[in-house]
């Protein structure tokens, strides 16, 4: 076949114009004219990558060569026209560049590189490569191949990793161990809750007993200290009241005598009787009102001289206090607020139509229906009702209550005053009427007025005594825990006098001496309380395992000793109170944790179920893995039992592990490829530093630990590959004693084999560098081509760079081999490229030679042809038959 | 997975690159499995994964490839992991 080439846009590199259609062609030319470049471009066209170990040259061609047109003629298929586009070639000399190589036409029609390669196969065999360089180039080529695959497959590795990461995630994050740990934690939490409940209940009971004991003791001590003086005050007040009553009685009697002396007509008698009853009654009512008012003033801490304005101010202040306490209560009392809110909601839901039960009432993350809200509120209300009220809240509630009572008392006092004013008018009115009715003489009138004055003095004394009596009774009532009637605002004296008559008819007109006026009654009450205290303390002692005898002794203690016992009881109370508070906090914490733990378990169970369903969904994203997942899962997700969920968690854990293994295995492959690129480059560089620059990517990175991990294996693989190179029949026969096994050891840089007699032999790689051996490698390489030749393709083999290393006699020997063994079998056409041995065009003898060639017969015609070719294109190509 | 060939029956450029890359990976995996502590039973799935990863450079079809390899080898991998108890890809070279 004939090949013509042109590079019209080249900015440097040159390429020869033609390889003629000569079966065994000798192509001899000057250096730098593009002989080798032409052959390598043809190799590229036929699918080879001759620049695998020459990356710098590749870059130069990309930048400077420009498009190259190649025409191949003389083949049965017709002319093949190629246009190479180096500017579009990839940055690295990878093998897979067809899409960027250029265009091809066969017999005028657009075709493919694959089709071209069914018609043409071009192979270059270099004669300037010793064994070590051949090895280096071979390893470099493999390094580039591995690097290209690694780079190209990078998105596949990434997608693979994401795929199995996704599978691992889909298998869920809850392992069986997690689930078991959660369940164990929940059991433990439940146990802790029970313990906390029991502890708190015990503490609460002890606190209650301590409170009862302290209260009993404190009351006992108070009574011991105060009862005698209180009884004395009562007795004294009773005596004063009696004295005043007696004085009043005497004066009243004198007044009646005086009235009897008056001339009262018969018709006036009923009025006189009425007034005689009405006057003391009104006076008594007035006294009661005043007593009541003063009692209230004392309860409010106000003096008797306090004005209405003072009372109104006290009432307003109490009201403000009530409102303030209630406001703070609303803010602080979350429990109360929660209860009120829940109660309100429950009230609303109770009246909600039944038809709403299944309707979603709240679009929270897990929507709830009306019915489930109702149930949930009932459960929560039950819980809230058990929650303790905060101490501060209870204190505020008491404050509000006390303030409200003060407000009511102030109001009551004002009411008493108002009624007293009216009652005083009525008293005056009755007195005036009475005096008018009597119609006394002037002498009797003076006596009457004196008696009236004495009567008012006695009544005033009685009033003071009654107030003291009231105070004494209240002090005793408070001391002995007796509930007295509330201070009254006095009789409803504004009703008409007729009704008053009816009421008065039933009364005795004297201060009623009931049991509250009897010191003995109070003493009996005190004795009863002692007995009750003794019983209570004995019960408490028995409950706490204390000897009841100590209780009896306790009640016999003198006041100072009682104080000490009381202090101890107070300390015990405080200690138990602190313990109860602590256990309440512990209990609340345990409840919280138990609830959280239960929620976490529920969540974990849901996650396991959800992951299982997601993986086994026949229409889900993992449906393609169905058979593999079925094998790995090996369980059914139909059971709801906890043990089934544990099994599911185990199965999902297996899926996750297997998925991670698949991701990790891919990463391992990537590491091996990366290590192979690096190690092969490194080995090539060790063999021949000239090829070292070809690996940019692998050579530019620092070795990773995985590189060292795989380095030995990759080195052995390299030695195996190189061993195949030198195990061809020709080389084994010529160099290795027909040994059946030839091996390469790169670490020791030797080739080892066994001689025919079985003796192991080895030689350093450097020893295989003589011309004779280069000839042998060439033969070996040509022999290898026999196996890789494409049957249908026209095979052009180019023997390049032989002149510098092969002696002419060896070249003849090689040509003989080509003629006899290669042509027709290994190659259809062979071109031998040689450096120009004699420059016929530029030698000083050139003109003479040219004249000789042109003017004399007998001079070989080929000489003139060579001279003309040299002159026109710096090389000549002729048949090699003459060599 | 056999390397692809062009119409002439010879290995294409990419197929040649892939074949060599796969060859070195398989060799290393074999060596690793034969080393002490190696796992011969994982070489097969690992080799299959290597071949699947290098089969073609299109990430779009990774799911199909991954599913095929997973369905074929998941059970044996799970069995190995269960026996070894470590859950890690084996093969210390």
C-alpha cells in the first residue's frame, strides 16, 4: 500500500510525505524530517498509542502539529482518507481517543476508526530499545492504561459509593444492639421510677408524721405557756362584767322606782311598758355593735380611735393585696393554669357532637382526632392532679385568702359603725320619749338625770369589760383550737320596733353566760387537748418505732426542756422536708426519663419497621435488589412482636454491613488501581528514567498507605507481565537455554531461568544490551506480532531506528529473517527506516556523483533516483532488496 | 466479563486498558486472598465488583450493575461477615 501525508498547518513538527508501495522498503533520510512521526501517526490511526511513554512529545504535537491529512491507497477497499485533528486530542496520551482523533473516509464515504482498523494495521518496532528500556516502556504503558481507567471510572466509583451508602442508610440507623440497649434502659428507667415513687411516698409519709408531731408538740408547749394567764384574764373580765351588770341593775331599779312615782295615765301604760323594754334593748344592741366593731378593729390591728377613712383605706389596701396575690398566682401556678385549661378544653369536648370523634382536630406532626384528644386530656388531667403545688404558690394562696379576710373585716367594721350611729339615734329617741311620757316633776327630773348619768357610766364600764372578755375568749379559743362565732355586725336594729318587741319577748336581757364564759369549761377543753396530744404522739411514736413511754416523759418536761424538744422536732421536720423535696424532684426526673425512654423505644420500633418496609417494597427504590435483600434479611416483617423487631433490627444490620462492604470493596479496587498506577510508574522510572515524566497524575501525588500495602503484589504482577515478554520461543532458544520458565526479578534487576540440565541460571538486566541481543528482541517482538495480527487487515510493519545500533551485517541478517519468516505471515509490507548513511545531495562529491549517475551507462539507476529523492524531500525510499 | 473487541476481532483501545487494569486488580486480590489472614471466598465478589466498576464509564447504569452484583454475591458476603464477625471487607494482602 502507498501512504501519503501532509501537515499544512504545522508550526514546527515535520512529517515525511510518502511511504511508497514497496513490499520490503528501505527508507533512509536526514534527521528531523518526520520519518518516525509519520509511522507513529499511522499507529494512532490503527488503534495504537505510541506516545504512551512520551507525554511531552504528545503535548508538542497537540500544540503545534495542526491537522494532518493522510491518504492510504492500494487496498481492495479503495482509498482511505484520514484527517487528524491534534488540537482536539486529550491532554494525556490515553488509548481511548477515537472520538477526538479526527475523521476517516473510506472510498469517499465517511467511516469509523474501527472499520479502518479492519483494513489496516500499522506496527512500529523500535531498534534502539534495550531490554531495560523495553521493560520500562511496557510498564509505563500499563501504568498509563491503569491511570486512564481510573480517571475514566471515577464517576462510576462515586456513584457506586453513593448507591451503597444509600442502601446502608435505608437499612436504618437502629441496630439490634441499640434496640436492646433502649429496651434495657426503659426497664431500668421503669424500675427507677418505681423506686423513686416508693421513696417519695415513704418520705412524704414521714414528713407528714413529723409535721403532726411538731404541730402537736408546739400546741402543747404553747398551751403550757399561755393557758394560766389567759384563764386569769377571762376570770377578771367576767368579774368586771358582773360588777357592771350589778351597777346597771341597781340604777335601773332606781329608775323604775322613779318611774312608778310618775303620774301615768292608764292609756299611757302600754307605751310605758314598751319603752321600758325598748330602752335597755337598744342600749344593749348599741353596746354589741360597739363591742363587735372594737373586736374587728383589734383583729385588723387598728385602734379604737380609727376613723372611717382609716377603715376604708385598710379595706382598699387589703383589696389591692388580694388582687396582687391572685395575679402572681395566675402567673406562677402553672399546675393550676394547666388544670384550668385542660378543664376548659374537656368542657368544650364534652358538648362536641359525636360525629366529630373521628375528625382530625389538630394538624400536629401526627394528627389527632377529637376522640383521641378527649382521651389524652383525661389522662393528662389525671397526671396533673397528682402534681404537687409549689411551696410559693401555696404561700400566695394563703396570702390572698388572708387579705380577702381583712377586706371583709374592714367592710364589717364600717357596717357596724353605720348601724351604731343609727342605733344611737334610736336610743336617744327612746329615752326622750320615755322621759316625756313620765312627765316628772322638777325634783324627780334632777334625780332621773343623775340616775341616767350613772347608768351610762355603768354601761360604759360594762362595754369595756365585755370587750376585754371577748379578747380573753378569743385568745383562749385560738390557744385551744375552738372556733368562736365570727364577729357580728350587731343586731339588725333598723327593723321596726314592733318586731323588736317580739324578739325581745324571747330574750332574758342579760349577757348570756355560756361555756365560753366559764374558765372551768376552757380548762376542760385544755385537758381534752392534752389527752388528744398524748394519743397523737403515742400513735406517731408507734408508727416510727419509738417507745411510747418517751412520749409520756415528753409531756412532763418543763418549758425550757420542751423548747429543746421542739427545736429538735423542727430540725427533723426540716430535714425530712428537704428529703421529701429531693425525692419529689427525683421522682419527676424519673417520670420524665421513663417517658422519654418509652418514646425512644417507640421511635426505634417505628424506624425498624419503616426501614424494613422501605427495603422490601416491590415498587420501591430498592426493588432491583429484591433477591439479594431477601437472602440477607432472611426474616419476615409481618409479626408485631418485640422479638420480631429485634430480629428485623439484626437483619437490617446485616444489610447495612453488606452494603458497607460493597462500598468498601469498591474503594479497595480504587486503591489497588491507584497503587498500580503509582507503582508501575515507579518501576518504569527505576528501569529507565527517560520514561519517567509520562505519569503526571500518579507521579505527582504522595504515596498512600494502601500503595505500600499493594506494592509487593503489583511488583509481582509486573514481573509476571515482563516474564511473558521474554518467554517467546526465539528468546528462550537464543538467550535462555530453551528454558520453559523464564522469570524477571525487578528488585534484584535480573532474569532467571533453568539451563537444559536443570541448573538455575540468572543474569543482570544490564547484561542484555549487546547488538546481538537487540536483534534477538526485534525478532521476538516480530514473533509476538504474529499473535496479535488482525486477520483481515493489511499489516504494515515499520522497523525504526535500526541503523544506530545494529551492525550492517546484523541488518542483513534481520532482513533475511523478514523476507523468509515475516513477509506474508506477520506483515504484508515492511519498511526499514534508517538514518542517512551517505548524503549524496550535500557531499562535496555530490556533483560528481550526479554527473556520473546521469552520464555514464553502467551506473546503477537507483543511485540517481535516491539523489533526486534526497534533493526533493530529504529522504529516499527504495526497495530493500539491495541491502 | 470478557473485554470488548472491535469489528476486526482485536481488543479495542479501551478494552485493552480495561483488561490490563482488571488483570492487575485480580492479581492483587488473588495474592491478598492467599496471604495469611486473606479471604479466598471474597475474591469472587471483589473481582466481580472490579469488573462492574470498569465495565463502562457511564455512572447512569451503576444502579443496574450494583444490583446485579449485589443479588449474586450479597448472601455469600453476609455469610462471611457473620462468620468473621468484623463486618469489614477482608483481604489483608
